[in-house]
C-alpha cells in the first residue's frame, strides 16, 4: 500500500528546529533567514520535509545537516524564481516611454545611467531593461553610458542568468521583431545576443546585507519585499532611497507599496505600476 507523506503544518516546526535550519543555511550557503516572514519560510521548509519523507521537522533538520544535495533543494524552494521577459508589459512600456526619459532628463549623467534589478532571478528582468536600452537609447549604449547591475541571493540561478538561454515559455511577451534581432535558436531554447548580455553585470547579493545596492538612478525590486517582515521591508526601502538620491526612481511589484517612514522619502509617479521617485 502506497503511503502518501502528510502535509506539514508550519506550527509543527519548533523555534529550535527553525533556528537550527537557519544556522545551517547561513553557515553553509551564506543565506540568512533574518527578516523573512517565518510562516512563509516554514511553509516552504514543510514542502521539503514532505518531499524527503522525513517523519518530523527535527528529522529533516538532521538530514539537512549531513546532506548537501538536500541543502541545495531547500535553497531552491526558499528562493523560488518565477519570471519571464517583460513580465507585466505595462510596467515596461511605462519605463521605456516615460520613466527612463524622465531619469535621463533629471539626472546628472556625466557618469552614465545606472540601473539595478534586485532579485533578478534568472535574468529576464535586467535583460528586458537591456533590450529597451538597445532599442530606445542606442546612442547611450554605444557611448558606454548604460550600466545595469542585476543581483540575486541564489548563485546557481545567477549562473543560469549569465548563460542567457531560455525556454520559449519565458519569451512569450517578447515582440517578434525583438526575437528576430536579439535571439538565436539553440535546439528548443533561445539564447540572447552577446550585445545585449554585455550590458548586464550579475552579482550575488542578500538584501539582509548592507548596502542594498550602490548609487543608482533607477532600481527595480519587484515581488521580493513581500517575503520580508514589515520592519525589514522598511529598512530595505530606506536603503534604496539612500542609494537613489533625489530624483532617483524605484519600481516595486504590483502587490507592494510604501508605508511608514518610506512615504516621506518618495513621491508617487504611477500608483498603478508602483513607481516612485525620491524627493
């Protein structure tokens, strides 16, 4: 008779076990659970408890301490990356035709335009920005005045981003003319042109570390803050304001917004697309 592992209630994971798993992740992967919503993290740990058929969360913790493969599996579950090119197309339309021209007008650009994509997953968002730059601002690109820094907490995902080889599912929002110009088919996947890839620099960054990002004119951090406790969100948003400086622009996810002290540091440019400018 087949025994189906039962689902784990987050409340079954004790504070001691949770803290122990957190220490393993920090010591061996450099990934900190500080600031993340406990219930969300426990739910994802529960997925792996069930997948490994561990009888208890404590037994799973013991497995994790001795099994590096399982550590990789847990890290992937905790840092789920779901993205595609031009995700939320209206946001990118706003960026291409209104926000980037605004930034270019208002900022002192003797050192070029500096953009950050925080929580970049496997590169779809920063590469979408790079495509916009190539299409809309080719002179700036030719002059070497465009810098896009993309960061994520998962080193494995970042390596995939550098390869820039994508399944068609990730490319559904890419206009056909851009597909023809900037992608080449390799088997069942498509690789982005080196001309576009070279505009993006990838680096591993944990939002729990300081600073959140270096000086920037535009920061995109979409659908990342929702995983953090409210107090940590506020800290990160204030760091973004510091990095951007007056006139800099921040783009959040559709379910994210400013609150508390951060409302005094930004003005709203577009409430629908969650776009804000530092005061």
